C-alpha cells in the first residue's frame, strides 16, 4: 500500500461521507469539532488527528483503514 498523504485521507473521508449523505458540517458536529476545523481537514490543509479519524470511523460505521486505501470487508 502506498503512503497516504493528508489529502488522500481527506478524499477518502469525503467519499465515504458523500456516499452516506452526511454533510461535512454535520460530521463536524458529530465528532465534536468546528465546521472550520472540518473544512481544513476535508481539503487536506490540516491532517486529521488520530482520535478524530476514530470518531469519523465510528460515525460513518467504516473501518479506519478505508481512509488509508484499504478495502472494506
């Protein structure tokens, strides 16, 4: 597996949230960060923190590895 950049991880989070029709602002609210913080993470300018990705994983019911290019089982 190739090394994932913050932009790659953000693209995967965007894709999964879009498939589930969850807006970025709603996702931010659900994981406890501001909309502006989520926006920075979603555009890849700021890297997701580990605990944030865990929270996103729980909210989207998606394994964390999916955000790093692994296939969901």
